[in-house]
């Protein structure tokens, strides 16, 4: 018993060593507005707005263990989205370790993904007229309510069902379906299919397809002619090509603004949350006219690409497509 008491007193005399924390960066206080745009893709007021969106779920109740503020969590996630670099590099820049960055990116992405329906919505009846007018002014294509395309987001080889994520270019990816309006606002998205799944199946299985297919006016999805035999067909192809460039420009802007979408070193489930978070951020940035330093240089409107000639009896095989509301394709051709 004496020995036990003796050891206790010896331990009790040890000095408490204060835990040391890495010094964290304070970008909101240290960076200029231009530097914030360059590093995080958003300005000071935009970042505060984003922080308020996720604050209810990400706000820590106490400062125990030097807890990160919501603004710091958002900045860490934004730096990762914008740069697409390793978690360790993000941590070195923000004053955190790799595991902290990983946890923050996942938490912020999941919370933003849950808000996707608030920021991504298909035009309602009272918005249809303006949407059609914008597309007509853009490419002389009447009655267009959206452009649709699938774009691959490359990921590292997953640990489970790896073969399902290999796309036609033999790279692992998530196949993301996007619908956009003439202002590059994403109005519908499907982010849950592996890269091996064809664009046509993703469309057929989507809720938007079921909704629009119920309309009495069909066909409502337009593709270009493989070969234009008449001036009317050539005019239709030209208008289709100019309008189609909208979705190609969107894909370029999205991946240029958020470089992480060029390659994600995470498992598919986390990758889908990150993609949805970037879609939400893109719509916020577009609606609030957040500047994009690196402008996407897309194809010329009249440039005909090989994919436009891929047409079969199924109306949605072509890689770039246009939502359309005319009851007869021939009628639409003759009107151009």
C-alpha cells in the first residue's frame, strides 16, 4: 500500500504540459478581395453567406480542443475545391493536419449536398417564357428550355466494384448529368452513376425524364442531323450547335472554377457529395456574378464536332442534347 501511495505522489508532482496547436491562417483578415477570389473563388461577403448556409449543422457548441469556426471550415473546403490539391497541402496552407482537412471537406460537402434542391431547380411555368427567349437570342433555337450533357469526373480507383467506374476512355470516373439554361445556371443534375453507365441510361432513369415524358407534346428532346441534306437542315444544325455550346461551356467553367473536379482522390460516395457541393457553389457564384479569373475558352459556335454525328433511332444517344417542346421535329426545322 505504501508503494502505491508513493507512486501516486510521484505522478502527482509531474508538471502539466500545455497542448500546442498549429497556428491557423486567417484569410478573411489577411487577404485582399482579389486574393480571396484567386484562392477560394469567392469574396469576403460571399464566404460569409456560405458560412451562414451551413452554420446550423457545422457550428461547434464549444471551443473545446481548439474547434474550427464555421468560416474556417468553409475556407478549408473552398481551398480544396478550388485547387484540387492534396489534403496535406491544404492543411499546410490553412494550419491544420491532413485528417482535419479530410473531415472538414466531407462534412461541408455533405451539408451542401443536402441543400442542392434549394439551389438547383428546373424552370417553373412562370419562368419558361424567359428561358425560351434567352435560348432563342443565344442560338436562334425556338422553344428550348434547357441543354443537357453528361461529363465525367475522374476519381481514383475505388476499393469496391472498381470495374463499374471504368469509362469508355479506360479511366475511373463518376458520370454526371447536367442540365443548364442559357445563363449557365444548372437547373437539374444527376450525380450517382459510375463511369461505365451510358448517358442514355442515366437520362432514362432520371426523375426529370419521367416528369417530361408525361407531357403530351413529343418528341421533346432534339438532336442534330447526322448529315444536312437541305438548307433547312443545315440551318437547324447551325442553331442546334450554337445552343449546344452552352452546356459545353458550363462543363468547362465548372471544372475550371473548381479544379478538384478534374480528379478526386476519394471514394465514390464522398466524390458525389463533393460534386454536388461544387454544383451548389457554381449556381451561387453565377447568380451573384462572382468573377471567374480563368475564362473557359470553349469551341466556336459553328464548329461541328464528331459527337454531333452520333445519332441512332433512340432520341437520346447523342452526347450533346437539347430539351425541346415542339410537337413535331419537322415543323421546327421548317421554321428556321
